[in-house]
């Protein structure tokens, strides 16, 4: 990804074009009119859940319990846009997203201002770049695209669950707890999650590929819905009502003209000898990948994003810093906007560090010298841009993910490429030669790039 972005950057330099124009020329086309999903509902998960008239435990989840395709990998439709590995591209958002980001970041005016600054200053050069990302979500090792969960409801209305994902600060437990609270229509503080335990949920997949909430959220949903349906059928039978009319909302269970608290409904179900425990299992549908041929549909969907980064570069020392970053990222109908924005901010800074300061250096005996925080330079708090704007794209996922959300882990990391391209843009202002700035763009490499540009 870094390599091809640099290729487009050099093409633009040699043709005298804005690099954004070259990137746009290489976008996939947007879907046909009416093919995109409707705008997302208000962000966050609703706590109102009603059992559909045509839903039951046996039919719910039939899609994700269907057997995976066997035999040859299916070919994409002849009229479809495809990736180099033959996957049809649907729901491509970058045309609209880049249009909006160009407007909200004032990209064109700022690019003109950067050019004006560079014409008047020799010591400090500025650069600006807009780079997009289209990131496939799923494990390419297909069997890893599954997850399990174990959910218990207690007589007091509390919910205890375990799932196969690992919480490492990304907010996975919070999101999965929100899913459980939503399915039962209860407050979040009634849900407790214990640490991942293969004695409770066996055969867990790695929490990786940005798929933690997608997989485990759906597994928890399946388990919760199984218990919820049992409670609904039981209280409906007590009142000679249709289970489809039972409503789980705001901590209550409503049937006919009677309202129980969720705890009262759980107590009644327990006394009626209804099982209040269930496992849940989810497998991502519709994916298949021939690793030998390098063909198939390895991803369930794509997450999209774009970033505009403006930098300042000291041409005498190579030292540099980010001045402003604007990001527009696609999280679908976000499960938790605060968590997702935090992941985007952190992922971007991590990506910028990866491409600017995090250099691996070996000595003449092959020993790694940058092996500690004193020598391997990860970003510090002071490396964040003073102006850092992050917005979420307001459209739900076209694929049937948990509440139509999208993964947000690795995709923002790739937006750090805009920092590298902005430094290249600043170095290019020193002359007429393409600076060929390599990653990581350390101060030393930035200094050499300015000299190459100057000829």
C-alpha cells in the first residue's frame, strides 16, 4: 500500500498534477444509483428490541450457520468491478468520502497556501497530502472467521457472559456488552463480562484482523436472542399472547397490558424451569479464498477512510512535525462513536510513527541496535498534531454485520501514509527533482530527500 501510494505520488510529480487527481483517477466507480444502503440510524445501539413475528430460534442465524461453499471458488459477475484477486467490489465509498473531506478540510485552499508559503520560505517547507484507504475485513485464513459466546441470565436480571475475543484496550468488552444490553433491552450496568477463558468458550480465533466486534458481537447476539426468545415464549404463554408481541424495552418486558421488570421476567422464567443459559456461534458468511491461486472473496466487506495531513519540514536539519490532520473514516453505524474515534486517533498516530520515526538499525554483526525505547522512536504525546479533526462517515454497512457497524482497528493505521506523503511533498518544494523519500522518513532521510530534490 505504501509502495503504490508513492508510485502515484511520483506520477503526479512528473506530470505536474495534484497527487489527489492521480489517486481519484484510480478509484473504483461508486455503486449505481440506489445501490447504497440508507443513511445510518442515530449512532449507538438502541435498547428497544422486539421479537419479529417471523423469527424463532431455529430460523434466526440460519444465514451465518449455512455451510461454507465447497469446490472451486466462484467467479465474480462479469460486469462487476473486481480487485486484482478477483473479488467483486461493492459499496465503494471513497468517491463521496473524499469529496466531503476535501470540502471540510479546505484541502484546495490549504494546498494553495502551502505553495505560497514554500515560495516565500527557504528554511522551513510545508507539505500537504490526502491519502485514502480501502481495507478488507476478515481473516484470509477462512476457518478463523468464527466466534463463540456463553451467556447466562440470573434471577435478579443480571447478565453474565464470556466470549472468544481478547480485550486489549480497544473497547471490545464494552461493545459486546452493549450488544447484550441491547438484545435484552436492559441497562449496560446489568451486564458483566469475564476475561476470555477457553474453559467457557473453546476454540477461540485470534482477536486480530480488526474483526473482534464483528465476530464476537454476533456470537453474543445469537446467544442472547436464544434466551430472550425462551423468556418471550414463556411470558406469552402465561398471558395467552403471541410471543411476537412481547417487547423488551428500557429494562422492562411488556406482554399484553402487563409490564414486568426484566428481573421479574427472568425470575418467572426460572420458576417455570426455563433455561436461562445459552451458547452462541457465528461464522462469517459468503467468504472463500483459494490461497494457492490467490483468487476468491477473502473479505466480507471493505472499510474506507481518508486523511489530510499538513506538515512542516526544516530543510537544514530534516526535523519535522505534523501541523494539522483531518480524517473522515467509515465505521458503518458505529456501535460506540467515542471508542471508534479513539481507535482512529490512536491508529493514525501509530501509523504515522511507523512511517516516520520507527527505524530498525542493525550493526555490522547483525545485532539490532534500535531495541529499546531509548533508540526505537515511537510517537510521544508531543508528536500529535495540534489540530486533529476526526469525523465518522454517516452511512451504515451494506453487509449484515452486528448492527450494521464496521471494524475499526487496522484501517486507520494506513491513514498514517498521508504523513509520509506530506513530508515528501514538503521535500519536493526544495527543487524540481522527485525526492524519493523512503519510509521510515527519519530526520536523516528527510534531509537527504531535500538535497535530492534540490539536485
